[in-house]
């Protein structure tokens, strides 16, 4: 459901003035989406649920500090990711990317242009996303799966836009390499 | 030192691939985008690479559109 920006601003103002109902309405709008985002990052249903609850508590306690320079959801997601980070250590090792030039051109099936969407392919995308190092996974999940802009995703993670784009590119490249055999088979 | 044509081509491939994310996000300037398109037009390996990167991103967006059904399907894996 598209969220009216002016309506959201009114709710935020009321919440900042101490109106818990207004905050509850904001929470109701975004908690499912936030839980989905955090699940994609943590891959743990309970951890995602707990992180959402903790994020909502912290957001309510800190609503005075929300100055409206970003969307409320961006701010809330940042808090949620910080909560989800607890107990999760980012993988620091650089990822080996299969983007060597001059690679053998794979053999294509009999119908290289045949395009068909399948749940199997999407499940493979989901699994491949799960295998990405955490920093890349977060960048890809926020930008490509959740549809945040690069600037918003960078804000959520608390890094510069350029660094976010670098993680995003590396994550996408790694996913492309992982999914290569699906492309050879003609999946989309 | 003059690079041989194969080495030069591979370097061009590497540079092109490094820009593909920005290209697909529409964030390359016009000149860089045209250069990438020219290279991809003549280089089958990079053309396939770009097509597969585009399909990857489309798959990710489709995941988002599906909501949490698929995400929760895979939680035990």
C-alpha cells in the first residue's frame, strides 16, 4: 500500500508529541516489511521478529531524535539492522568473484531465447542471496529486493553512497556467477 | 609498452563489467553508457554477462514483489 508522505509526516509529528496511537499506526504500516527485510538479512525468523520488536521500542524511545531528513521507514530500518547486527558478525573476507574475463562461453540450451519464470529460479536467487557475505547481502536486499534507492540504502547502513554501490555491485556479480547454470538452462 | 589486442580487449571487458551495475541502474553518464553499449554489441561474452546480470537483478526485484512467502519458504535451508 503506498504511503502518503504528508500523512506520514503528520503521524510522525503526533508521535513526537507523545501520541502512542500515532506511533502504533506507523509501526503497523512498516513492521511486516521491516520483518521481511530483516529476515532476508538474518535468515532467522525469530531473530528478525525480535529485532523488529526491539527496533520499534527503540524508535518509540528515540522518536525525538528523528528529524525527518529521511523517510521514517529508512530510519526505522537502520535501527532494525543495528538490532539484527547484534549477534551477527559481518564477514570481512573479500569474496572471490567469478568475473574473470576471457572465461569460456557456456553452451546454451536448444532454446537460448526461451524465457520462463519459475519458482525454482526465484528460490535459487533467494538461496544465493543467503550465501552472500553479510555486507553484500544487506546492500542487495535493501536496494534490489526492498527497492530502496542507493542513497536510502546507504543511509540505512550508515555508509557513503559510493561504498554502498560498491557492495551492491560485488553482491550482484557474485549472485550472477552463482546463478550461471540457471541462465545456461534458460531460466529467468 | 603497447598491449597486444587480446590483452587490450580483456582489459576493456574488465572495465566494462565494472560499470554494469551503474549502467543497469541508469547511473552512467551518456558517454560512458554509449561506450559500454558499443563494447557489449561486439563482445558476446560481455553481452551474455550483462544479460545475466540484468536477469539476476530482475529476479531479486521479483523476490521483493512476492513478499515474504518465498523468503519464509526457504527459512529451513
